[in-house]
């Protein structure tokens, strides 16, 4: 999944960054999005604010060379999103029975 220009701009504004690092920031955001999709389930960064916030936080950790601390510091948020997605999918499967 590619990172939209709007998501990139929101992250740059949050981090107070200029335009000189766009390619690097897109790579960081994309990698964070993919990693969190694996951990949390199928979320859309463009429509789910909670998931987007988590992608931004992971990206901030990557940008600041501190990724090794992200999972520990955000474990409850990661787990909550994963559980919410699992419950949502269980509810969808119950509705088709």
C-alpha cells in the first residue's frame, strides 16, 4: 500500500519536517504501515485515525533510530487494535451463519 500525499504531509507537519526528506519519510511510513497491518489486522491508514496515529508513532521511532522501544511502549495499543479487528471479523462471520 502506498502512502498518500495527504498522509505524508500530516506526518511532516506533526514532526515539524520540511520537504527535503519526502522519499525517506514515505519509506518509513510505508514500512510502519505494513508492519502494523501484520500485527493489528487490515486497517486503512486513510480512514482509521487510531491506526494512523499508531503508524505515525512507529514512524517517529524509526525516524529517531529508536524502533527497538516502540513495541514495548505501544504494546497495549497494538494489542487493542488486534483484538478489535479479531472481534470485528468474528462478528462478520457470525452474521453470515
